[in-house]
């Protein structure tokens, strides 16, 4: 097994710039969500429901994976979003143990506004958001 290559100053600069651009985008996202009256985590939940591959709903377990969070934490998040009229739960027809989470009209509206803002911000970062190329 080869020992890992020692990183040079340009490698650290690339990593630093990548993390900086990532954090700038994250901060933009946090502010945009708060301006819409929701939390950044609520925005991510809405985004992952709408963006789930192949359908317009997701299970709590799938959302926990997408959010990299614990199941019980996502249940609490869904409960808060449901109380705010952003989402609704429905038991799975195929497996009654699973709960499907769907967007409500208000959730769709908030998500559409935020997604448009995020898309514009991503376009403005074009070229600045480079993944570091580090030789190992």
C-alpha cells in the first residue's frame, strides 16, 4: 500500500476555496429560507420531497437518509412542517408501516420561490464552485 501523498500549499488553498464557496452558498440558502418564514431544514425537507427520484413524495426513512439525520428527528421535522401547512402524511398503501410525506399547496409555493432563488445563486457561482483535484 502506498502512503498518501503529502499535501502542498496549493492543495490547501483549493480545499479552503471549495469550503468557502460551499459555506457562502449554504449561508445564502439559510437566509433565503428564513426570509420565507421557514427554517433551512424545512426548506431541505421540502426540496427532498419534491426532488425524490421518480415520484413527488418520499417516506420518512428516505428523507432521513437524504437529510443525513435520525428517523425520529425527521418525524419531528415533518410534524412541524405539517402544522405549518407545508406537508401532509399519508400511510403507504403497500406497507401500512411506512408513512409517505407529500407537499401541500403552501409547501409547493414556498419551495418554488426558494428553488428559483437557489438556481439563480448557483448560476452566479458558476466557475467559483470547483471541486479540488487532489492527487492521492
